[in-house]
């Protein structure tokens, strides 16, 4: 192979001289120019091209190990990718150097596929860098250590329930409602729902903000949860939205969180009344469960006075279900009592100008409901 003429080789040598003359700053600047910022490919070969390979091949003679050491040290802190362990340029990353997803997974004791989910849930901060057509996530060892500490300090749902003064099932309902932040299956712990101590403290702070400060000796929120028919979650949601004013209870400082607050007497009394689920009410009235929301919307049935109560719980007042047959009737029930067909009954009532309380809707499975006092 013919060598370059001196006229062409001299400028190249002059341009490369700062790499060694300004040691090691010149080398660092040269490496940053080649592979820093936005690398052109994935890994050392893609980012730096043939330059490093050629330089290493031409500097194999004795006297240049210092150059190889400096290259390895710089690449260990390189944020544009990762040097593979089998590469001659690889050394263990120093403390504080950016880590790859594989390093983060090893540090947390999880699979590499779990890392993107931890990043998406904002549990693990990451810095994204581009390497050619690929994106790399780089992590700080301090963030990994902080996540490990958070997961180790979190308590189980059972312990969180004890601190709140409710059952574990009620604690999980509070978590599902978004009132209490939880960690699900955190790294380093057995699968399950865990709650950080700071989340319990924040939950108590929000209850303090919803409390008027007026003293009360009535039942507490914890007592409300123990009665079974009360919608504790609905009451807490209403308190968080400012629709219910909590009252203060004179409890010991170590009392469970929900044992320190009470609800107004009207809500506490409404929590003790007999209620039914949607299916129980539908079975008692011999109608389809889809009819119950329509009957509640029309005022034929009433729900518990507890705020935020939904029809998916024991919300329908048993008293309104018991009173329904004496005030209302479906078309089928009314037609059977009068010995006629449903179609004839509806035509007769419409001719008399009687309007149903609940209009029929076959697509939704709703039949018409009439007020007995309106039927001639």
C-alpha cells in the first residue's frame, strides 16, 4: 500500500497532534466530537466508526497502554451507549457513571422488560439518548438506590389498613379510588399492594383540610366503615371534593387515621338504615337489574343518604323497595291484575292521557312503569 505524500500527511498529523500533546484534554475533546452528544450509531463501533479501531491497531507497541487506559475510562462514563463486556475497551463503570437498562434491572433485581414500566409509572427517572436508529435509556445509580429504599420502606396493605383503622379490603378500595397512593408489585418485594408512609401522611393531611375543626362525639369514619352498609369510599370522595364537612374527634394521638374524624349526624344515621344491592332490589321487585337505575332516576326508588354512594354497592333503600308495589306497577304486573294483555293496557292508558313514570326502551331492556294513582 502506497504511503501518503508528506504534503498530505502533514496536515493530518498536525490536526491529530492535540490528541496527545494536550493530554488528556485533547483526547477527551476528540472523543466527544466523534461520539458525544448525538451518536451516529448504536454502540462504540456505530458511534465512533473505524477511528478507534484504527488507532488501537496502530498503537499496539509498548509505551501506549496509558492511551488505552484513558480510552477505557472515558468510555466507561460515555452516555451515548454501552461498551460490551467482551470488548477490549470495557472496564467496570465507575461510581456515579450512567447505567443502562440492563444495569438498572440488575440493581433492582427485576427483569429488563420491567424497566420501561417503572419508567412509565414515574418511579424510575431515565435519560433517553439516541444511538443511530435506536434509543437508549440511561439511569443514575442514585435514582436506583432511592427506588430500592422507597420499596423497602413501604408497608403492606394490611399494615396500612391497621394505621387507617379499617379492614384490608376497605384499604384496597381506598387505593382503587385514588385517595391513597400505592406501589403495586414494587421491586424487591413479594407481589402485592404496598403503601409508602408518606402516602398515609398525605392522606391524613387531606382529611385535616376537609375537617372543619368542630368537635363531635359521634361515630368516626372507622366506625362508618365497620357497619358494612356505609359507603366509606364515597364519603371520603365527597369530603375531598368539599361536599361533606368532617368533624374532629377527641382521640389519642396514636389513634388510627380514620378514627380521628366523624361525619355529620344525618350521614351517620343514614349509614345504619337497611339497604340492598341492585340485584337484591331487582329480585324483590321481579324486574331486570337494568330497571333499578331507571327507577332510581325516576324517583321510584331512593338510595342511601351517604354521599357518593353508587348503585354498584348496597345503595338502594330497603324501605323504598318495600313501598314500591303500593305506589307503582310495571305494565306486566298491572295487566295481569286487570286480566288483560300488556299491549291492550298500554293502548287504554295512553288513550286516557296517562304517561308512564318510566318510558319503555326495548333496546335497554326497560319496560314501562306506571303510578297506580294515575291509572283509571
